[in-house]
């Protein structure tokens, strides 16, 4: 199941929008604030939240957290550097 982001509502771009416009989104501040407070409580060290904008079968836009992380990449510490 996707982790929905509360309060963010993506919308397709308007037919007459210029080519550099990729879409629109609305943010319900009260809903987003409530979601963000809960998310930060569970993830206090979060610096970035990546999201995917999706469309439901009913045609409504919604946002979900993109938790993808590359496999096999390790963080090197300064002790690993040979100089």
C-alpha cells in the first residue's frame, strides 16, 4: 500500500498551459500540517520527502511518499578515503 501524503492534491495541467507547465497541485494547509506533524514525529531526521503524483481509478489526483533507495550503495566515511 502506498503511503499517502495528506493535504496534497495534484491536478493535470490545463489544456492551454504553456509547454513548461507540467501540472498543478493544491495544498490544504490544515490537512498537510496535520499529516506533516505526524510524519515528522515518526521520522524526526527527515530532510527530504520525495513523492509521486498519481491518479486514482476514479480520476482524482493524490500524492504518495516515494521511499525508493538505490540498492548496494554504501556511504563512505572519511576513514575510508586513502589520503
